[in-house]
C-alpha cells in the first residue's frame, strides 16, 4: 500500500522516491547570481526570435489585409519586450541542476522562449477565425513543448531556467489560447472558468508558498505532461474541425469541448495535488536560515541558552 501511495504521488505531483529533474526555488538564493555571458546569450536569442516574429506578423497581416495591424503590432512588440525583460532579470536561473553556471542559453530554452514569443500571432489567427491556419501554427508551436523537453533530457541541456521557464510559458500559452477560443464562442464558459481557476491557483499558490515557506519545489510530473499533451491534441483537433466544417462538425466539436472541460478539471485537481505535496516538504536549511545562518553557531551550541 505504501508503494502504491508513493507511485500515485509521483504520478500526480512529482513526489518521487527516486531523483527527478527538480530544484527548490529558495527565497534570496536561487536566481540571484550575475551571469553576463548568459545574459548576452539570452538577449541574442531574443533578437533572433524577434526577427522570426516580425516575419510571421508580416505574413499574417498580409493574409488578413492588415486588419487591426496598429493595435496588434503594438501589443506584440510590448509582449516581446516584456517577455525578454522578464527572462533577463531572471538570468541567474541559467545554471545546471547541481548549481554550475551556464554561459549559453541552449537550444531547449530557445525553443521554450519561441513558444511564448509566438503566442500573439496565434491568438490573432484565432480571433480572426482563420481556424485551419491557426491549427497548423498551433501544432508547430505546441511541438516545441515536446522537443525542448526531449532535447534537454537527451542532449544534456537541463537547467533551472528551463524548469522554471517551461511551466510559466505553458501557463501563459494555454491561458491565452483558451481565453481566445472562449471569447469567439468555440469553447464554453466552463472551459474558461476552469482555465482561469487553474491559472489563478498556480500563481496565487506559488506566491503564498514562496512567502510562507520560503521555497517552492519545481519539477515536471508525468500526470502534468500527459494532461498537457492531451490538451494540445484536443485543441488542435477542435481548430481543425471548426475550420473544416461539414455536417458532423457540430457533434465532433461538442465532444471535443466536453473532453477539454474534463481535462481542464483534472488539471485543476493536479494543481491542488502539487500544492499539497509542496506543503508536505520540510523547508530546506537555506529557506529557514537565508545565507546559511545555521552554520554560524559553533559545534554543540545552536544558540540555546538553556
């Protein structure tokens, strides 16, 4: 029974009896180191991805006769700038899981960034109801979520920045896509409420854990990966069905909507499981004594006056 419980906890929230790609985000310790080489690498990657985004914007705007080009261009520029700035400010996370500083951003992290950078063009296509093109773009962008993880694991490119950046990008990406689909009526209110609830729980829960315990354990989980994959496949299929039309399109789309709602409900439960597992982890020494204060007492004297 104990082994079964451990297995369920590992599948649901990453509490594994064996080592997994993870680290404890401890207040005031991780992500605070300076890394000039890593910062230059990140800025160069941001500039390169900006050129890619500009080419995508020109093609999409030409396809839709420049509909809303001024507002769209302004918002996409602000999005790219904010995304790049946020990554640069957290360049201290660019280190291996054992704390060795990395001088280059690495291919897996570039792919993760590209997924975030290309979200506005995808939202534009969805809002314009260009479903088949949106499905193709969605499929290509979502594929980076699979490739970057495989590349990091098998190419030796795992980093703390990737472990932090990947779930943040996934959160923003799914939030933007599902809110857009709900606004144009392709998804119902239930899906919108669930995706907003999931996002709110993740952001609020992470903030509270960070402030209360001084640390948040960040790691991928098998259940989270499976749910993300199924959500991506379901969303892709929904866009394809909406674009293809046909007599049976309504029934198929209805079934896909129901499936996505069920998956989103499971994703909400997964967030709650992650929170419970984080609460069960005891605070690390660094979280209890920032700066290693526990080592300031001589042996045999931990500060007790009794």
